[in-house]
């Protein structure tokens, strides 16, 4: 009485009150357990990604990345070439036909050059280092052929001598008499990985491949600017045209016999001359000039590729403005942080099973993205 309002109270039986309290406690406990489990899943995902990030700097991880690169290479290689390059391989049939030991007498190289010049070849590259004098008559014949006007690139190498005081680098160049006769020196260094597969190359305008591309006076339409830019420095990943013998390959001795190849066969072509032998005796030698092929990941029967074909692929990359560029490290970091953010946000709200499914989907998505960039954009997502 005298009150402007009224109060309403609810009386709850003690047993009912205890039941509600227990239900609330059960729900709160379950909620806390679920939250902790979600947080644990997210934390585990973050730790796993951090471990992966650290593992990416180790050799086993880099070896696995290289295998993925090889798989992508085997899956996307066109297995054909659209450029005027012919390889004259100093192979087993050549040794069998000529019945001479290595190194060949240089008057044979002179005869080959004379044939190529008569056919109208565009340029010639010898993947052979002529650093030491041989028989005077043979050297004179080779020098005379070099003066014939056909552009010729002779291989040069860069040797390293290591000692306790450091490393000394020295250039091994062709004989001065050959350079004075009009030949150009081109560095043939390549950088094989630990498994002896050549996947990367540093652009230098004095390299063997760059010298030959510069001599190709009629580059593919629309790619001349790209080819010029290929010499501006930096490292790129090699885009292989295909496995061994993808480029037109003939035996060296066939250029010495007038009737084995039709007259004018080499007209307008760049001719690469180098060793390509696979006999056991040659392969154990220090001059075998063989590398492991990235295509061995799907075809182990032909796991080797000669250095002259590696050079042909380098020429193809630089002439057509090709090659694979590694994805910028900043872009890779942004991608990783974005994935972490999405995984964290979803993990705090979704069930652990859904978070795990999202993580698996992300892994698959990264693989698909890497393959798409490799195939369509010529980029490598490490």
C-alpha cells in the first residue's frame, strides 16, 4: 500500500534451481572446451606453418621443391621448338664412323665449318673449349675457316681454384689465334642443383647462349624486345622445351659427308656443336658434359641430358623471351599471411573438423595456384 508500483517475484523450488545451475554449468564447460579446442587447432596450424616456413630453408625441403618443379616441367613442356636451331652431336655413331679419339683433330671442325658456311648457316656455336694448342696445321686450318665470315661462338669457361686463403677465379678462353680470326668467346657456365639438374641460370650478355641469340638477326616476330631484355641480369628458372632430342639433332659426322644431309640443310639455322655420349666409359670421364634431366621424374629410362641441349634450351628461353621468373618474395609473404588470417578467423568460429578441412583445401589450392602460375604466367611459386 502506498507503493506506486508492484513487484513480482518468482519462487523456484530448490531442486529446479539446482537443475538450471547444472545445465548452465554444463553448457559453459562445453563452450570453454570447444573454444580451447578451436584455439588449439588454430595454434597447431600456426605452429605447423611456422615449421614449414623454417623447413623451406633446408636441403630436404628444397629437394622436394625441385621434384615439384620437375613434375610441372614434365607436365607443361611443349615437346617441340619453334626456332631455327640444329644440334650436331658428337655422339657414339660419330666416334664409330670417324674412328678417331677425343679431342678430334681441328681440321675436322674446319671442314664442318666450311660445309655450314656453304649451306648458308646463320651462326655456329662450339660447346668445346679450344684453350690449348694442338697440331699446328690443324690449328691453322681451323683459324682459316673461322676467317670465312660465318659468325662463330667458341666456348669459354670460368675455373675456380680454392685454397685456405680463399678462392681464385680465372677465365679459360679460346686460343688468341682463334679469337683474332673472328670467333667470339661465350661463357658456358651453368648452375646445376645438388641433384645435378640445371634449373636456374644467371643472365649475362657474355654467356654462350646470349652471344648466339645476339647473332640471330631475325628473332621471332614480336619477341625481339623480350630477347634483348633477357640479358639485363638476374636469375631465372629454365623452361625446358622437352626431354632429350626435342631439338633437331644430327650426328656430327653427317655434316662431313656430302650426301648424308641435303644441300642447304643448314640454311638460316643456328648450329650447335657439342659432345653427346652416354657410354659408360665416357660418362665417368671428367669431360662427359652430361646433366640429369628434369624429365627423369616421369621417365627414368632417359635420365641424362647433354650440356649442348641445356645450352639449346637456354638459347630458346632467351630468344623467345621465355624462362620462368620466381614469384616475388613479398607476394609470397602476403599470400602466407592472408592464408594464416583466414585460417585463424575460421578456426575461432568453426568446428575443428571444419578448420582441418579448410587447411587441407588451402594446401590443395596452393598446389593448383602454383601449377596455374607455372603454366599460364611462367612464374614459380616456391
